[in-house]
């Protein structure tokens, strides 16, 4: 056996110990797909098939045969049932041992991203956790439609994510499309805090304490931070407002079931919501071209997205390791980074993508030290 093949086999044996239920070819093809997605920055199998040979050191096999190898991975029913969940859990556990407010992850963000691929409509309603300023997707549902999600779809997302992670005590951030009395009550009853933006006039008649609604808006437009309380279905919530030059009405209005801290604290927490937009940017045009996925069957799409998430987390983790190396502007000019944590990590890992042995060695050396554990009992 050649030295490279021997090392490769040893690494895959190590993978089987980490993933005891994973067959040899499933682990091999999982790592192969990760390498291809990272190398070519796309998830389109038709584009990836031409590079399988160069990664495996097998340039004689036809691209059509490589394509069948990739499609068989997504046709395997066993992968549909459990592999996607294992990959997702493995990815998240690299960043956060337990997703709760005591050990790192404090804020959740909910938002959707949608696009058309031919005649197929994709709409991923996504729940992410903020970890060290980076948005990490932890669960999603594909709605196959345009437009906003409804109450039942949002509830389903939270319930399914709650089977894997302990979300109690965390604070959900969301834009004004994710509002509603029943929705607020649902989150409150599950022990989830929230800070959700409202449109002008929302729950105006339900203001019950503090200053009246018109005075809150007037004060907020002056750039001051104002607050009052709102009563919905017998529960009292906090309404905080301030000026927002980007809003048509010049206002930023936040409803929350958090009563700790001054208004500025709640407003600053809500402003972290934009981090999920950056995440979508990296998963799509600035990273893995998720919009180019050529499959439509829900179970296959779910597995592919789990692979994308794992690839994203690998890059984010490496970027965090090299955070101090990221060049920044001077404080005089704003102190902004010239490069994101994701792109820094991607650039550092890029030399490994063409050598599957080096890539596997990196993955197992850096990410194999933590036990894979789902929601604590």
C-alpha cells in the first residue's frame, strides 16, 4: 500500500471511531464533498464532478462516473434519516458545548432567505445562534414558497430546534415580519426571550403604562431612547424606541419580554440581528453559491444544507483562530476589518482543499476532540 493511501485509510479509520454508525464509504464521500464544496465554492454537483479526480488522484475515471458517485450519496436513504443531523450537530458542537445562556450562545436570530432555481422556489426559514459575533445556522426548514413564513411554520422551526438544543433563556432577535400576539406568547411560554422589531402603529392601542404611544414616537424621533409597556393577551411587554435614519418613518421600535437593563441595552442587542444577513451572504454569493443547488427533493436538500453548514463552520473556526491576523483600519477611520472571519478562515484552509489526506488530517486533528452530544437530558 502506498504511503498516501495508508495515511488516508488510517484517517478514515479514525473517522469511523468518531462516527461509529457511519459506513466507510459514507464518511469518505462526506469528506470528499466537503473538499469539493470548499474548493469550488459551489454546491452544484454538475460543476463539482469535474474535480473529483484531481482530489482523489484518479484522473482516468470519467466525469460521468464521478457524478454518479456524488448523486448516489444523496440517493442513500440512510443519509436522509440521520447523517444530516449528525453533521449538523458535529458542526455546532465545535463552537458551543451546550447552546444555553450560561456557556456562550446568548442570542438567536430568525430570518429567511429565498430564491428561484429554474421553476423551483426555495425559501429557507433559518434559526441561527450568535457566537463571538458570528451568526451560525443551527436549524432551518425549507418552505418552498415566496413571501413570509406563517405562525405554524415558525413554531415548527423552534420546536424542531428545541429537540436538539436547549433554547431556554436565550434571546431571539427578528425583524418586523416575525410578530404576532400568538407568536410572542409561544416564545414566552417556552422560556425564550425576544427582541422583535415592530412597524409604526403596531399595538398602539395596547399601550398600558409609561408614556403614551405618540409621545414615545415623538421622543424617539429626536434621537432619544424612550420606552413604555404594552399588554397583549394578559401579558405585559416592553416597547422601546429610538431614531433610525434608514427607516421610512425614522423610527426603530422594539417589543421585548426582557425588562433588564436600560433601553439602550435592548436596542444594542437587537442591532446584532444584521449578523444573519452576513451569514446568508457567505453561504450564497460570497462563499458556497447555495442558490446553485440543482436538487429539489426535500430530504436531499436537507443533507446538502447540513454539508454547507459544516463547511461554513470549518472556515469560521479557523478564522477565529487567526482573528488577530485580520487587518483592520485605524480607529480614526472606523476600525473596520478588511476581511471577515469567514473569509480569513477560508483563505487559510484553501491550500488543503486539493489534498484530501491533508484536509482530513486537519479536520480530525482540530475538530475531533469534542464528543458529539445532542440536547442534554
